[in-house]
C-alpha cells in the first residue's frame, strides 16, 4: 500500500508539473519555424547558389553604406578635430601676430589723436588720455572744417581729420576680423564634434547591446551584478515562504499550508533552474542540488530547512552577495 501510494503521488506530481517550454510556447515556435523557412527560401532564391547575385550586391551595398557612414560621421570629424587642434597650436604664433598688428594700429591711432588734440586745443594732453574724448575733439573739428571743405582741404585740418577717421575705421575692421577669426576657429571644432555625435551614439548603443548580450544582466541566469541580486532575491523568497508555511502549520491552517508549500516548490524550482549553469561552472552543482532537494522534501523539519537556507547564502559562489566597488 505504501508503494502504491508513493506511485500515485509520483504520478500526480508528473501530471501536474510545469509543462516544458516547447509546450508552453508552441505557437511562437511554429510561427518562428515557418518564418525561418520562408526567409531561408527567399535568401536561397537570391543567392549565388541559384545563379543570382542579388544577395552579394546587397551585402556589398550594406558594407559600403556602413563604411561610408562611419567615414563621414566618425573618421572625418575626428580627423578634422585633430587637425584643427594641431593647426591651432602650430598657428598660435600667427594669432599672436594678428593681435600684435591690431595693437600697433591702436597705438598709431592713439598717437594721431594725441597730436591732433594738442595742436587743436593748444595744450598738453597726458599720454594715457582717453581715445574717446580725443576722438570727440577730432569730430568737432571735422564738422567745422566741413563748412568750407575745399579751402580747409588745402590749408586746414580736414585732410588730417579724415586720415584719423580712416585709421579708426581700419582699427575697427581689424578688431572685428580678429574676433570673427576666433569665432570661426571655435565653431570649426564644434561642427566637427556635432558631425561625430551620430556615429558616437550608434557605437555606444552597439557596445551596450553587445555587453548586455554577453553578460545578460537583466535576468537571474546572467553573470552580472543584477543577475546575482536576482538569484539572492529568489533565495530570500523561498526562505520567506518556508517561514510562512511554518506559521500556517502552527496555526492549524492545513489548506493555507498546502498552498504555501506549493509556492515553496515553485520558488525552489526557479532557483534550481537559474543556478544550475553557474554551479556547474564552479563545481558546486552536486552539493547545491542536494541542498535544494532537501528543501523540497516534506520530511525535513522547518528548522533544518532554515539552516540549509542560511548555508545557501554563504557557501555557494553563485549566491554570494555583490561586492561593492570602493
């Protein structure tokens, strides 16, 4: 009778166990197989095996487009930034010469204004006199000289005042050109950086996708920090349900205890699945598998199960806490 009861128990467990993935997702697998077959036939039709060069041409076009994209948006902008920076260092002395020319023009204008103001006012002006005040004197004299332009052009100060204005105009133009040159040089680097941004973001996205594919951090089966946290959360979930099961047993709530025991088995099954590959890689799988089976056994006392749960969190590498980088 005991053997018969055990056989019935095993049959019920097998009957109500979680179906395989292919059973759960057979529609997706079927659609995927049909789609893969259609794509394979389409590729075969356009391949060189059927005498068509379409596939080779498409691959070459995609390759050329990719190379052109990275050349236009990554290589050339980076080379432009490099050349512009080196050109800036090489031509720094030329920029200093431009600034020196502006300073010479400004000094020449200052001397002309100083001489004109001293001659017009008949008094000595300080060397550091304001150009703006002396320019006002020149403009006042210029307006008076224009009353008789022909006479003052020959014997007056009209020609001299006009030369001073020309010198002032030259200084303004040189100053504006110097500022414009600096703005253009700065914008050349900015435009080169902006041109490189699309390729930079595309490269960053590809790196993130490749990194996520290899590490698979988002699921408990992965190898990254997030995956390790997920596995420890599964252990904590199973431990919490074991304590909840103990409370229901002590309270005499049989239906709730059975329901909670089923949740314990579900949590342990998930833990079993996610740690198997990692434990096999580290050589811990045999011992870890035995501990998980002990936790699923209804004959093991609750206190012993909690002890096993505590050992899980400190003995096995795949369930250790994440080491925080300092």
